[in-house]
C-alpha cells in the first residue's frame, strides 16, 4: 500500500516541481530582486542587524525570537539530508544552483514576510498573520484565504513533518543502530510537551537551540575545510563545470542540476511557501520591512551558508555518489551504497568521519535531531496559525481550542508514523506539501508586490533621514491594514513626530 501511495505522490510531484516551478521561483526571485533594487546586497549589513532586535510585548515575540523560530523551520532536514539528495540526483553542480537560489529566494522571503507583518492583526491577544490574511485583507479574497489556510494547515501538520521525522530516525539508526520506531516515539513525546506550551514556549526553545546548533555545525565544516584545504580549487572547478552540465565525470545535465538545486534550495528555506510568514507576523516590530530584512538574512544563513557547509563536507571528502554512476572514494561503504541506490544523511556522516573518526555518525545524528526537531515545532506553529485563521471570531473560540488540541495530539502521532516509513515516500510527501503551498502562496505575493516596493521606499527614505524606521498608517496605508493596531504599536514614534 505504501508503495502505491508513493507512486501517486510521485506522479503529483511531477507537474508541481516541473519547469513551471523553476520559472516561478527563479523568475519571482529575480523580479523581486530587481524591484527592490538588490536590497539583499545593498542593505546586507542592515539585513543582519535586524535579527538582534529584542523588543517584544504581550501580543508579540521579539524579532530575534521570531528569527530563531523561523530558522528552526529553515535550518533542518533540507540542509543536511536534502543537500545529500541534491548531490546524488544532480551531481556537484546542484550546489551551485542551491547557492544562487538562496540569494534570489531571500527576496521572495523578504516580500512574503513584509506583507505578513503589514496585514497582521490581533487574535486572542496575539499577533496573527500570513498568506491567508494577506489574501483576505490585501485582496479581499476571503475564500481563497480560507483555501490557503486549509492547505497550509494540512501540509504543515500532516505531510511536511515526514522528511524531518524520517531523517532523525535514520540518523540514529546509522549511528547507534537504534530501531527507527524508538527514535520516532521519543521525538513524538518531546514534540507533544513543547507544542502544548504554545508559541511562547516554541520561540523560547528555538531561541535556545538554533544559535547553538548552527554554530557547532559550522565549526565542524571549518575543520573539514582546513583538513582538505588543498582540494578546494579542484572542488570549485567541479562544482562550476557540473552546474552547466560540462563535467562528464559526474554525469547529469544542466537541467537536472538546476532542478535539484532550486528544488532543494527552496525546500531548505521554504521561501515562497508561506511557512515563514506566520512567525514573522508574530514579531513585535515598528516597520514591516525590518522583519522582512531579518527573515531575508535567515535565507542567506540557511541556504547560502549552512547548505553550502553540508555540500562542501561531502564534496571535499568525496563522500557521495550520483545516480549517474559516479561512486566516491572517500569511504569504503560508498560502492555498496551505490549498489543499493542509497542517498541521504549517511553521506554527511561518512564525510565527518574522515576527520572526526568514529564519533562522527553520532555527532551528525545529534545535529540532525536538533535541526529536524526544530523544524517540527515550527511546522506545528504554522498549522496552528492557519487554524486560527479558519476559525477566527469570538463565536468560534471553542472550535479553535478544540482544533488546536486535536493538532497537539494528532501531530505527534503522525510524527511517530512518519519515522517508520521509507525514505522515498517521506521526501515525496514533504515535497508535495511544500510545492502545493508554494504555488498557492506565490500568487498572492506577486499580486501584492507593489505594496512591498512602496514599504521599502518608505523604509529607505526614513533610513536616509537618519530615523529609526516605523510604519505610520496615516502616511502610507491600504484597505485591509489594521491601522488602529499599527497606531497603537507605534504610538510613541507617532507622538514624537508631531
């Protein structure tokens, strides 16, 4: 039965992740980069400084907590196992396109998160926002907003967790031979404890774990780079030539390299899917562009830096295979893995083992557990936010609470199930959820993009005037914006300017 489900999901993923997706993501990234005058390069320093804003309130979390919660979703399965899959499917050239996709995807994330903050509102005393709110408030498309929220709720609670859960269980199986069902059960139990605490606990856990896990993982990468420093020039040559289908050693074509690079780069950052926008909307910030900047920096950290780190470890140590017949020489297990058609986290574990010894598989398993678990708690928050939208209003408070508890109980159960399926189905289910949500969300982002350009212009004007940028709905506003909420948020700024 699982094989039949996998075949159906694979068929659905064909058109969803075909040429159209490449045009949508790459085209939108270039369009927004041009429309925003290359903000991710012009405001590179400012983009990173927005991360450390620690202002919060009873209604919202700080920009730093929002950034960490979003990074909890981003820095995960796709950064390690996803890059391994990309190298296997598309060869070393896929890494080139992953990096390029990260740079342009940062503009997509910037736009969707800025819009989410602009059109957010207060529900049950907390800020709520995201693609569905933008559809209803920004375009008056209430039914489309409900459709978006329903798809996002189903996708993030039921299917997106599949790859993350499988990767955790697979990592510990490879490292310590722990049965996958045991790891899945432990993850499900911890997950239940965290999500019952709501967004405050989720953001607290993310703020504690994310900086630590990213720092440790990058240190491991630096060690691998130093040990293999003489191999870097040939590595760069192999990546670039393979990116354009001109390296016969690894096989593959430019089309497959681009497809895998964009696919895995998009999966890693989830730019365009709308995953980051609910958490961005939860932030206490004085201007939508500030949070857009922080989230754009997150894409750079996630895709341009961490994904590159994973790719470099595997490529420098030659611990990878490709579907075209290339078998790496960096580990004795690679010929057998090639025969089995394996691709996944074990490549990274073998790469680290070349410099760290026998402790490497356990180290990567722990890193993956942290990466993937933080993904899972973020997926829950996205699903809960979508439920809040579907059942908003005082008369539906009881329904909201019931649905929330169903997800808090049901999602850990599904997590246990996903930890016991095979790799192909896990990744196909996650790809199906990501791809579907991306098509639905990007329509709204592109239609509302002129609002982003106007907000960015307002932000730049205030920056040039040496002001701390804030959003004043009396000067720049559109139908659907909660003007009174924004006046309350920025009442001190507004009063000082009078």
